[in-house]
C-alpha cells in the first residue's frame, strides 16, 4: 500500500490503464513532471507489482511500462491492517487524483459538444443510513457501472458511434460529526 501512497503514482497507474503501455518520458509529459521523477515512481510501483515492464516494446535506451491490473480497489475496513497510515495516505492520493480529473474535465467542458455538456452531472445526495446500508449502496453503485462498457487502452470494435470515455467517481463517505449528528 505504501507504494501507491503518492499522488504521482496513482496518476501513473491510471494513465497506463487508460492509455496503455508507455515510457517514463511520455508519462512525465502528460503529468507535467520531469522524466526522472516519473521513472523513479514507476520503479517503485514495479517493485510493489502495480506496474510491470513491457518487454515486448522499446530497446536498451527506452523502457516501456504497462499496468498488469485493470483496477485497484481499497475498502475502508482495510485501514485496520498493519499500516493504517499508508492506507490513509493512499486514499488521500486517490482523492487528490480524482480532484485533478474533475478540474480538468470542468476546464474542458465548455468546448465539448452539446450532448456531452448536457450529460455532465455533479450532485450529492445526503442520506442517513446504517453502515450495512452504506456497504449495500456501494455494491449497488459498482453493479450499475459494471452494466456499461468497460474502458480499455485498446480500441474496441463494438464501440457505438459517439461513445467516449467518461469517469464515474463515486464516494460513500461517513460524516460522523457536524450539526444534527448524535455522537455514538
């Protein structure tokens, strides 16, 4: 978990999953960091198994990297493990990466075609539910998203005309303090 507890690393893994294999130089350009920084973080991720060298590409001067996994899932209960600080740092890195994705999308939305501008949705639904209901809600949200075409770095032949990448970012966050909340 410690290997992913850095915003640059979370973004590197995300880029490899979204766009497919790449070099540290190309990834660095996308992130706005230098190639040495990207290379360092890729090596740390590789040591933990979150990325792997793509030996079918490149040469002695150019190392290519790929993501061996389609997704990473971390549940809040895992914070009770051996390194809760690393788990919390990872979750903060994910939140920072998601915030950047939302900001980039908002910066670009005004140039999107009207149907995509109309499809944009940012909303919140304050609920009062039990922990068991919160778990069920998270499972239901994942099940809904799974009904749709998964994105991959490889172009799909069965993609309908007009299909584009979208990000579905969900949070089920307890708010255990604040007005109207009774202490347990």
